[in-house]
């Protein structure tokens, strides 16, 4: 089959658009989607973009594309932040990937060891929770802790934005999960910029790129990334939602795009304003009077 854009040999059929794409046109298409998210207000002079890089394919592809966009622009740069949660064996491998990747492409980076920030590793936290008979989902705790640390270091570094590697699949799943749960506040935070003096605005450059295309982009460009799953990851509610959405996408190509674009239009027209409070314990942005990290640290008997 020939490429729908240039006539060369196609390597990918984009079912939701009907296009057949060659290697070069596929790469351009992915990068076009990222440019659409960023726009001229972000891809310009005098910008500093903080990038949350975990070592997985999504964050590696995002970082590679952002570096490609910003490197030629005067007085603009990206800086990578890697949170080392202290997961025995797993994070050591990811750290190696991140350091080698950043050094290969000349990208500034900072390693943020969780143990140095709060005194304990994620492994320690899971152990303490079990000893205290507390029901703690390691993934949920890790998520809120990572967001807090990434925002803290991005603010300290003077970043204009903080880039997160959520792809189209992630976005569609998050929209459906929060809608089913009736989590309106989470939906609003997902779709609108929330403001706080200590909150660096987040951007999701890959939010219109399906996971399948992120994977193919990484393989075509030859990017190395960590393939092993986190030992704390397990079959979850998100996995169930993902399975449902995948089935719909197979039978009705474009379902994921429709979920995300429809959600964004809805949020835009609702005009809801999200209040961001300041945590009474740590003084950082929070959805309530006390942030979730500090709440958990108190339950665990640890100093926030």
C-alpha cells in the first residue's frame, strides 16, 4: 500500500483517519499533533519547559520531540526531572536509561530521590502501611507524590510549563474513569488550567497521540526506554476501562479522539472555575485544606 500523503511505501494504517503513512510522513504526523497542543504561545523564545521523564516510552518520546522543537530556538530550553522513588531494582534501571538518554541528546537533567525529599522510599512506605494495616495503593500514593515533587522542582527551576507524558489512551481513560466515579473536580483539573502562585502550569504534549503511535514512533526513531513494568503495577480499575475503550476503538475507530475532544469542548463551555487551596501543613498547592501527600504522611506516622 502507498502512503496517502507522498506515494512512498506505507508502513502504517491510521484507521481513525483512513490514511496510510510511510515512515517519514508518520513521524511528521505525530510531531504535528504535538505542535497542535503546544502552539505558538509555547514554542517560542525565552521559554523553559520542565519535563517529567520516567524512562518509559511515553515520556521518552515526549522529551525527544520537545528537545527537537526547542533546541534551535534562542534562549529556550527543556530540563528533565526524574523522580527516583526508591523501588528496589526497577528504578535503578530507569535511572540509567534517563541519564544515558539525556547525555546522548545534550539535555539538562535533575535526579530527585524520594528518600532525600521525605526521608523514606516508596518501598519503605509500602512496608510501613502494611505494618500499620493501612490500605494504601502504591500507584495512587506514588502519583500524588510525583506530581508534588515535579511541581516543586519545576517552580524552583523557574519553568514556564511542566510537561507530562500522558498519551491519548491515558486521557480517554482518565475522562471515563472520573466521569463514571462522578469525580467532577478531577475532571475539571484534567481539562482546565488551574492557577495558584506556587503551581507550574502543566501541558500534555502527547494527549492527541494514541499509545500505539507513541510506541511506533519510538521504534522508528530508535529510542531506548524501559520496557519492564513497575513491580507495584497491577490489574486495576483503569485496566478495565482501558479494555472497554479499546474494544470501542476497534469497532469504531476514532472513539478515543471523540472522548477527549468532546470532553474538552464540554469543559470549555461549562466555564467552571477550579479553586486551588494551600496545604496548611506543607504550604504547597492542594485541592483541600491539607494535600493528599501530607494526609498520608500523617496516617503513616511520618514527617511531611
